């Protein structure tokens, strides 16, 4: 059945268009809640959830993992509402230094080590599933750097997840976006001496090379939590390390998998997710590379958005129905 992504109701200033947040949720028959949790590093992290309004009962849980410089609000929230109105209990967390969450040493977008971020997601998603998803299938939906985080989550909790959607996943950073030579090869020196220095030039700002529609770029920059700045040295080094680490572990990926990617993505290399698709051990895996589309599929013209996200919702619903009847783990885990 055709879907209409809620991005169609947004404008340049607000993801909710001319509605208030409460009016927007009511329009889509979705309940929303938010709260803060404190992690083991004493950082306060912002979390959100969206669920279908009663009497509808959730088909499954979807845990949403946003990307670098992203947040669980704004565009990701609209996709979360789409999943919730399609019958899923949805949760998301702002990573350290992103959105409304505290930053390490008070710094924005500083992730010198991705492992604690993975820990935060695992902890919160487990607690959400205990409260809202007992006995229900559970899926991960991840964008960009969130794709790398979600892959680590499934590698750590192999039997906990019934499927993973990777949207524009960061399995490899495009040569068109990497810092110019020789800086990439000297990053380890800079990161060791001044890890928080915003020294790394990229070849274009993320919103400008990610969102095809101009008004959506303006909306991205309108977020009060969006900051345009160069990546810090230690963060850039960690992102490169994560890509290299994951690329030697692709054969370990055995969760049911839907990979969606823009064919003209100049941020995260489509060739790397194609390699993941070939090498993953998943018994249930699908690859959809959309010709001409950019890094942010939600940033495409409306027809493209509804095509790509329609494929995702269809995949989620079909797997939720399949695995809810199996009384066990999906066939991809056996």
C-alpha cells in the first residue's frame, strides 16, 4: 500500500509545518513521550518514543539510530512517526554530544570512541523493549553513522534482533567527502596531540551534500541543535577506524537485512554497502540502491521519499508478521 512520509507536511522552519507537536502527533494517531537517562559516564541522554494510539496494538518494536550531527528529533522524528503510524512501537536516543544529550567534556559532536555510544544504545533499547515490546519482534533502523552503530549492536546481541534496516549506512566514507591527502594519513598524529581540534576539512557541509531539495537543507539548518563545524581530529580518526573495522567483519553479519542507499551518495560510499550485502551471512538480505538519489533519502523529492520509505515499511511489516508467528528467532539466525 502506498505510504505518505510526514516530511510532506513540513516547511523550511519546522518538521511539523504549521501544527504544534501535539497537533501533529494527534493527526497521525501517534502517542509521543520523552525523557532523560543518565549513562555510566554520568552524561544525561535524551530519549524519545512514539507508539500507535489505542486501540491499535504494536506489531513490533523499531529502535532508531541517528547519524553523525543528527538527532532523534527533526527529520528522524518524522520517520519515527511514519513507523509508529504504520503499527510499530518506536524509540530513539540522542547520542552523546548530539541533539539534547550532554556532550563528552561538554563538546558537541565529539565521539573519540564509538564503543560507549554503542553501550548507550544497547542499554536504552533493552529497557524500552522490556517496557513496551515483551514478546514482540524487534528491529533496528539506522541512518549514516547510525548504520555502523547498529551493525555493532547486532554483532554484540546476535539473537536479540529480528532485522536491521540500513539507510545510507556508514560502512565506508566516500573519497569525495574524506579529508584531502595527506591529512587523512596524519590524523593519528593530530588526534594524539590535540584530539578536540576542529582541524579536519571535509569537501562540503553535510546538509548541502546530503539533501537534494533546497527547502529541506534549510529545514536541516533550522534545527536549534544543528551546528555546522569541522569534525574534531579524534572523532574523524574514529570514524575512519570504525569503517575499516567493520569492513573486515562483514561475514559476521547474520541478521535479516534491508540495505537502502542513494546511488549518488557522496558521503557514505554505496560500494561499501554493496560489499556488505555480498559478504553478509544473513539468510534474508535485500539491497536497494536508488539511482540518482543522495545521502539523505528523506531529502529527495516527495515521489522518491515515498518510494524508498514505502519499501522500508513494507519490509518491516512483512518481517514483523513473519516473526511474530514463529515463537522464536527468525530464520536468518538459524
